[in-house]
């Protein structure tokens, strides 16, 4: 897991964007694995581009120095945005509780809350995302692109043998 590490993660109150500045700050590439805390939320921009918001919980494993045993650390929550067909696929195939693995660009976004306070959140713009196979399996369903044909499927039908083609005496 390379969600922004707790020791290296910029704290929200360390840096507040000046008025009229860019509300997003690039923090670098990384990845995260965790559980979805809610069903994916699919929306569309005014230009019609799909964006899917995923809320992920990540609980790091930490070594307890007193007992020398691994324990669950403090759970951290992150928003992930998947764009275009990837976002549509996420909304169609993922649900609350699913464990996912994602990589992309970490960003800090600053905004003003309803009370006028400046807030900051760390989010990921997803480049690649899929289900985690750590605790369960997954089946890949390939979607066909519009106008494309899969080689060998439509152009060359495969003959299916009939019972008449089968030999009567098959040695066992």
C-alpha cells in the first residue's frame, strides 16, 4: 500500500491554498488497496464524461513495539475518482464491501466548507483499478469496443461436431 504514508503524508493544516490559487496539488504517483465503504457513485460532467467516485477505507498493519506483534493501525479514508469507461465499469461491477487495488496520481484538494473554513483532502485520480484477489476470486468479463470484432469469433465460425460424427466404439 502506498497511500500517502502517515509519516510522510502532508497534514491538511500544513498548507492552505491562497485565494484564487489552484485548488489541487499533485502529491505523486501511488497505489492503495482497501475496502469500498459505499457503493460507487457514477456522475457525468456537463460535457458528458463519466466520473465514478469511490470511497476506500485503508487500515495499515503496524508492529506493536511492546508486544512485537502486528496489529491493525488507525483506519484512513480516501476518495478515488475513476474517469470515462473505467468509471462506468467500476459503477457497474463494484459494490460496498468489495476490496480493490488502485494506482494513480495522489492530489491534495482544498475547498471551503459551508461555514467558510478552509479544508483539505487527499484524493487519487485513478489510472488503473481492479478487484483485489487477496480474499476472493474474480471473473474477467471483457467488454467489446464499438466497431471492433474479436479475432476468430465472428469471422471464422468453429464447427460443432454432431453425434453422427462421433465414433461408436470409444476405448476407455
